[in-house]
C-alpha cells in the first residue's frame, strides 16, 4: 500500500488518496470511541489487502484527531490554562481548573515514559508480536470484559469539577496501556475513570482532555519519519488522511458526549467482544 508511486501516475495517486481517506475515517471514528483506533488502523487495511500502514503513518494521521479535539475543547483548554497560571501566581491549587491542569500534566507522564522506552528499547516495534492480529483480538476481548466490569460496579457519582491529582495519575497509568494495540487509549482511560466512580460523560471528557498532549507528542515525533518515507502518491494522500481524520473525529467526539449522557457503555463492550471474536475466527479461517 505504501510503496512509492511515480508522481505522474494519476491512477496511483488517486488510489493512494482514497486509501488514506479511508484510514482517516477509521481513525476519526475509533480514536475517541473506546474501541481502539490502533487496532482498527492495523486490522482494516490488512483485511482489505492493503498491508499494515505502520506506526509512523498511523501516528501522523492521528494529528487530524488532535486538531479536532483541540478545536472542540478550545474553551475548556483556555480555562485550564488560566487556572494553572492563577495557581502558579497565587500558589493556590484548589481551583478545579488548576487541579485539572495538574492532573492532565501528571497523567501524561506514564505514557511518555513508556513510549520513550519503546522507542529506544524496541528496535522494530512495527514487527512486535503485540501488533499481531491475534494479539489485538485477545486484547480487545480482555478490555471489553474490563469495561463491562467497570460499567457494572462503578458508582458514577463523580464530576469533572471534582478532579484530583490522584485521578491524573490513575487514569494516566491506564492511558499508558494504550501503547499496546487493541487496548484503546479512550477505552482504557474511560474504564479506569468508571472504576474510580466517575459519571460516564465526565469520564469521557477527562479522557479527551488527557489525550491531547499524548496524541500530539506521538504525532509530532513520528511526523519527520513518516514524511521521510516513500509514500504512495507522495505527501498528498497523507494530508487527505489527516483531513478526513479531523472531520470525523470532531463528529465522533460530539456524538459520544451526547450518547453517554443517557446511555451506558454496554454497546461498546458488545462491539469489542464481537470485533475480537470475529478477528479470531477470520484468522482461524486464514490458517486453514
């Protein structure tokens, strides 16, 4: 899928743009829903016969999602930054926005350290067994069961205004698990927050805000590598993927926040179980 094509080949360029558009749509739909964007960006192109786009390409397409989440929560981010500035000047951190800013900062540290360890310690993470389709299927099923348990026993009483520093650490540790394909960054953070007694919509909102630094840094780190690789059709298809990711991500964020106001996460539990089991069956059929 990602082999270099002659710039003069219009069919090749159009085909590459179409495939990156599809990847952007998949990214936008799955980044903020608790179903794992990394897993779907691995599985969908492989099932379609396009091949694995790799870590660098998928990380850059995520930039579309981060543009969407920054735009969607721009007012929230402004208030958080104002709260942090006031906290620094007055040495007073009891304001909810200041506490939220600290929680986001501390919650980002675990995934940064884990990502750095993988970057420096794992020579070819693209070929890691953790990125295999079998591993993704099993992880998806396990995370579905954990989300079901959190949905069942969570008290769903806490609001975002009640955020504490410990919430950032706890949910941040869960976010670091998302480096394993199939875990889902939004899924792991939403699950951890539900276990900790958050209301569903508030848990999702915190998950979105917490993900902004992590997704941004991951995309920027891989940006140079992705653009330095020979890409089918050149840079244009990647830009198409980023654009489609941004639009669909915005729609997915708005929909999920409304959905969780009055609905549970059982729909996502069911989907993740179906996705994992279907993938295992497909792999078993391929092996025959």
